[in-house]
């Protein structure tokens, strides 16, 4: 029997330099897409994918994340007194959502290092990693799609997406061969090699790693074995490359639309599209957009 992943790790200690000045005193994970912070989209995706425990890797200046998922007595009291039942349910729903543990990453030493900080809390079981900058709108949650592959093969799986050549240097990039899976031959790949943020001319393909992973616990030993890589940081991509020596690693081109919400343009795109989809705002917002001289 292949054990199922139960826990999801959310690295959230990064400095958010791509979104300054908004992120000078506010965690980028708390930037609101319409009316929900980015990280809540990821947490809800994890819940809808059947995960039971969330581990958030935080750092200095990130206490707003803990407060967001905690009980807010003053606010609840106020809403209760003023009879705002809908808002009260909304606020309570967030703290009741799921069990969340926190671990600190004291220095921003890279994504691999952040994941390694969760080693004790994860234990010796498979787990997911969610980068909350990557917001994915999908009928079947992206993490669920990856877990379906993991539960079939029992090996680590990363989310993949084709990106234009001029953007490839911003990603971990894989060299991979397609594998027939569930009657499809263009979604699942067996990874042969991978490289973190290559130069355009060195990129082995146009298949980029997107921020969703299902990992087997051997990844921790692999991360511990690698030296600092791109940007002088301990990279998760390098850990996965090390894992490839002893285990198969798969990549899955997920179904759905991904927004890079850690980037200003990507964030604006996500804001507009999510607002248009909202039952309570969409129609009015569409009307408003039509009045703009575009
Ligand atoms: C991280 C990973 C990279 C991946 C990307 C996806 O990079 O290191 O491999 O392609 O997330 O968003 P970051 O964007 O945090 O620099």
C-alpha cells in the first residue's frame, strides 16, 4: 500500500522583494486577491485536495499570517453583538478550517532550506509543498491531480507547465520524457534531469516547475546533501535532482490556469479574472470594465 500524503508545507519566509513596497511591512502571502489573502487560496486548495495538516514555514515579520488563521476574539465579539451572522461565520470559518503548525526559518537561505525546516513536523511520510505565490484555478485542485499521480506510482511528483522561452529563466526547468498515463500521453513525464533558473540557451525544455509538489520523505536527506546553488541558496530543485539518483521523480502538466501572483502583472491578472468570476461582484465589475477606454 502506498501511504497517502496528509500534510502540506507552505514555505512563507521569503522577503517578497518582487512586490515592494507593498511587502515592506506586510507578508506577501497576505496580499489580498479580491478579498482573500494569497495563502488562504493555497490552504483551501490543500483542504479540497484531502490534506489534513498544514505546516507554515514563517520568518520575521510574518505574524499577520498566524493572526489570520487564529481566532479573533474582539472581531468575533463585535460581529456577534451587531448581529452580523454571515461575517461571523466567514471569520470563524477561517480559524476552524484546519490544523496549522508553524516553524521558523530564521534566515532566508532558499526554498530547499525552508522545506527542510519542516522535517521534524512532517516525519517519515509523504507530504505536499505549496508555494502560495502560484495561485491555480482548476476544476480538480492541482494538488489533488498531483496526489492522484503520486498514489499511482508512489514516487515524488512536481507540477509542470509550458512557459514561453523568454520566461524560462525564472523557473526550475526539467528534462523529461512523456509517459502514457490513464489513456493520455502528453501530461505525465518521467524526469531525467532538472536545473534551477537556467539561462535561456541552457534550458533543457520549455517545461517549468510550478509551486506544487508531492514529495516522499527521502527528499530531506537529499536536500541535506546538496550545496547552495542558484543565488547562493539551498534549492529544492537541486534536492530533487539529487533524489533522482536513487528514486524516480515525475512531472505532471496539470489541468487549470496558474497565475504568478507574486509578480505585479500576474497579481493584477488574477485579481481581474477572480473578480469577474465572483457571483457577488462579477456582473458589476464587468460592466465597469466595459466603460474603460481600452
Ligand atoms: C521557485 C522554485 C522554482 C519554481 C518556482 C515556481 O522559485 O525554486 O523551481 O519554478 O518557484 O513558481 P521562486 O519563484 O520562488 O524563485
